[in-house]
C-alpha cells in the first residue's frame, strides 16, 4: 500500500510541476503581448503628437505672415 501511495505522490507532484510551468509560460506570453501592444500604442501616440504639432505650426505660420504684413502696412 505504501508503494502505491509513493507512486501517486510522485505522479501528482510531476503533474503539479507541469501545470505550474505551463501557467507561468502562458502568463509570460500574455505579459509580453501586452508590453508589445503598449509600446505600439506609445509609438502611435508620439506620432500623433508630432503630426499635431506640425499642423499647429503650419496653421500658425500664415497668421504670423499676415501679422507681419499688417505691421508693415500700418507703419507706412
């Protein structure tokens, strides 16, 4: 009877170790996926801000040139 118990403990211990290893592997995979997704979102956000700043600069430039023209006209 003791032999059967020892065998069962060894088998169950091995199964427990295998399940634990699998669980950790899945967790690492999910964390890596989320980290890569987060990096991609950060990159998109930076690109969006860069484009936004460029648009602001482009829209601000005509106003600046118009102001300069008005100043020149008013000084004449």
